[in-house]
């Protein structure tokens, strides 16, 4: 078995290069399924380090392979996402995004650079372990249907199917140098909701001559929130949020229609399907009862993410061996979503959190915010632990 200190030494040695990779990606972010330059850059690093790969998977996806001794004995998969978000960056840093309105605000640059670092470590040590490590550099995590689903459909888990898959995600609320695990149900499913309420516009002083879609939309939002509080099992976590409401009227103008967007999340597939029906029926019938019409569209997104209990416990224990017990924490379930969930539906999987915060340096901004950043020392933890976890799983 490889000594953890050998991996730590390599992680420390490769850290400057991995920081450079992360900063290059952060400077040049690309949106989901448009990551062509990002993909080319990842391929250039794999080529530089002598790691074989296949490209053009879902156009920008890459699968790299490292074979140890007896490569057919067992295969483990590691995954990182490569896309960015439509956010204008507000950080004043040398590696600030140069692509206006696009930013690595979810840490995918850290995920990818960590996986590249892990790949370099594993490639250096490939004569010291048995089996194969398959590394998935996945596009489009931020956009339905999700790059994970599309890569699976293109066969990245076939010939042979990996015994298990591991992935990590930044967590700015956790200090750099620490990681967190949660076995079992970990993250929610996520669906997108699009609503058009069509009424009849008119003068704000004469609402009796109009069919007010603003009022009707408000009733729909309240009614749907009552569905969550009164129709769902209180033991099943459920969230319904409307984050966009557009009326385009004025102080004295009732518009013809109101447009809304929202998200629905839960951790139970039976309730998820039932809730879809309830929401659509409630919205449409309520609008009709008030003289309007309603178009209610649900775009079904990612399933819930469930970590394999045994694999996650093994990974947690390996993390304690690698980082020390004080640097490994137990996490709670969360209502955020991830398309890594598709992998968890098909095979033993572990999705864990990489601490990237630093309170002393004021690196505390949350993901999906314009001031998100990471303590780059976390990349040493990210690449080292991922390499160690892969080797530990191969050795079983």
C-alpha cells in the first residue's frame, strides 16, 4: 500500500502548478456546454503530463485513464465539473474573470484543477498500485439536463463499469484543510418551474374592467406554498421557491400577463411526481376560477443524490488517516442539488465536501455569489485526498 506521506509530498510539490491551472480556469470561465477553450486547456495539461484521454464526449467532456499494474482488476472513477455560471465577478484579484458576465462562482475551477492534480499524482505512482482510475471532466453541471446524464448516455461508465465513483465540491463555510462527509441521502432533486398567467390588462383605477394577472399570480404563489406546508409529509424535506416574477405593468397599469420562475426540491421521488401534478392542477384551476388562464411548465431536473453508506464510511475513515480526525467533519443533508446525483443512481458513489474558506483572510463568500473565492491551499488537500481515496478503493 502506498504511504500517505508519499501522496502528501507529491501534492505539495504539484501545488504551484495546480494553483496556476485553477487561476487560468478562473480567468477564462465558460458557460455550460460551451466549455471549448476550457476543454482544450485541460487536454493540454493531460498531454503535458503524459496522461492518456478521450475527448469530444458531449462535445467538451474528457475521460482520462491511468492504468496501474493489472489494470483489469478493478476500476474506480473520479469526477470534476468544468462549467461556470452567468455571474459578473466583483473580486479584485489578478485572476479575475475576463469573460464579462461569466464566473467560476461555484468552484468548478477548483474541482477540475484538483482532479488534474490527483491525476498527476496517480500517474506518478501508477507502478505502485493495481487497477485503473478513470477521470471524468464533465461539462454542463449547471444546466438541465446535466452533463452527467449526457456523459452517462455516451458510455463513460461502460467497458468496464467502475466499481465506484467519487466526487468533491467546494464548501466555503468549511475551513481550508478540512473535508466533510454524509452517508445516505445527501442532496435534493431539483426541478425548474415556469409559469405564465394570462389575464386582461387595464387601468389600475378600474380593476373591475380587467382580469388582474398580478393578483392571480399572487394567489397561485400562496396556494402552492400551502401545498408544501399542508400536502407534503413533514418528514420529507420539500422546498418551493419563486425567484422571478415579471409583471411589466406600472403604478396605474394592470398588465395582460405575469411571468414567474421557480424551483421545486425534495428527497422522495413518489412525492416529487405527485407534487408536480398538484402544482399544475392548482395553478391552472385557480387561474380559471378567477377568469384567467395559466400555463404551468415543470422542467424535470436532477434526481436526489444519495451517497452509498459503506463507500462513504470507507472514504471518511481514509480521510481521517490522510488528514487527521480534527480535519474531517460530519455534514447534514442539504436542499441544494447536483447532477452528480445521476451517478449515484447507478453505482456506489460518494460525493463529499472540500473546505475552501479562510475566516482570517476573509475568504467567506458563498457559492453562486459575485465575490466567491477560495483559499488555494485547499487544492493541496483536494488533489491529495482524491488520489488517496482512489488508491484505497482500488486496494480493497
